[in-house]
C-alpha cells in the first residue's frame, strides 16, 4: 500500500453508542447557547418504544436515555435525553446522544444539520465523542459545509483524550500531499494503535515497512501486522500472510501463511483468494485440493484478479471436476 493512497474513508468508523457517555465533565462557568430539541416530531414507524424502569431509589440513578438507546428504544431515548437537557443544558452526553439520534434518524426524522448543532454544543462542553462526530461531519460535509480545517480542529479536541478514531483521522490528514508530515502521521497512528485501532496499526506497519516517517524496520512492521491480523483486520491478514510466506521480516512459515490467507479469503478479499488458490493448487502450506483452489480462483477472478496460470488449470479439468467447482462456488455464495 502506498502511504499517500491511504483512504480517509477508513477513518469513518461507526459511532459507538457505548462511547457516548465517556465524557460527563462540563467546563466550569460555561454558558450554553441551547438549541431547542424537537420532541414532538412523529416517531419513525415501527420503531420500538417503552418506558424505562428506574432502579431502587437507594441505588445510583441509572442512565435511562443511554439504556433506552442501547436497547433499541429510540423514542424513549429521545424523550429521556430531552428531559436531561431541560434540567441541565450543559449535559454534554445527552446533547451528544441527541446528535446521534438526529444523525441516524432513529426515533426522530433524520436531520444532519440539527445533529451537527448538537455535536457542536456537546463538544464545546468537553464531550470527546461529540468532537469526533463533529469532525467527521466536517470531513464528509454532513449537515455542515465540508471544511477540512474545522474537521482537523474537532479531531484535535477529541485526540486530547486519545480518541482512537480522531487520532487515526489526524494521521491520515497529516499524510495529505499538501502537508506530507509523515513523522507526525506515524505518531498519530502509534497513539491510535495503542488505543486498539486496527486501521492505525496497519497504517503504522506500512510506514515501518517502507521507512516513511520512521526508520525502516521490516520486523517491526510484521509485528504490527500480526497484532492487527489476529484481531481479524483483513488487510493486515493479507500483508502478514505474504510476509510469513516469503519470510520477509519474520521466519518463513507457509502453513501459517495459508491459515491467514484462508481467513481473509473467507471474508471475500480477492488477493487472499488468489493466493490461497495457488497454494491449494500446488499443495504448498496446505493440503492439495484442486476443487477448493479453483473455487477461490473463480471468486478472485470475479473480483478482478486475473491469473493465467490458474485459468490453465481450470480449463484442464474434466466436466465433472468443473461441476464440483461450480457447486463449491455456489455453496460459498449461498446459492
């Protein structure tokens, strides 16, 4: 992978409901500019709703809004968040939840502009997930005018608290051709990787592999790829398998390479499908199996991976073997 081609789209991870409640502290003395929510909009047809049941008064008060959101009771989540904001306009997690409900259109009519306004209010009150969400909105032009500078500013606020998605985005943005600050990108990726972001781990591995922004270190690159590959990160599975197959920065192990190629192939990665097809066709690292080899070859070819060598093996098969291959392909794709 060329560093300059690392896509921004990878950074747009799904907004985790569990993370919405991460920051409950508000700046002292803050004076809110409150955007009035729209509690009377009709709920989305078919959306589940229920009254949350509070626990024993003697116990800590439960977070009814987030509990309802996580259980799929979105109308209830909207109502409870509105109650919290009415009681305390500085309730940053509740403002963030309102933003998420409007962004997704869950329990309320979807409105990206309103969502962005809630995220801005929550970010100004110190909410890290809201800062990330607003940065994403500026990055995509979702409800606000697309503005990379404002996206960067929002991501930087989230990055102060080591938000993995924000750190990853900042790393990608640092690699932009107009900036090309690869050492800074590597540092952002390192911090995001330490927070468990597998995209960042993969990106950092590629920098070590090529020696861009960091000292070239093939062994370090492979170590990082292994970490992300074991977490089922598909691109890392493929690159780790290639390194292990070739003994590049790690001890050569064709059997181990075959396991990771097969895992990635099963997740419909065409490069892995092509590599495991060749291994199966030659019995390298795996048991020779021409039917399985040709199954993966056909799937990889359908995705645009051409391979004349494997085409030749397929053409040499008997009609019955070709039928067996077709059956295997149909079984894999569920037909």
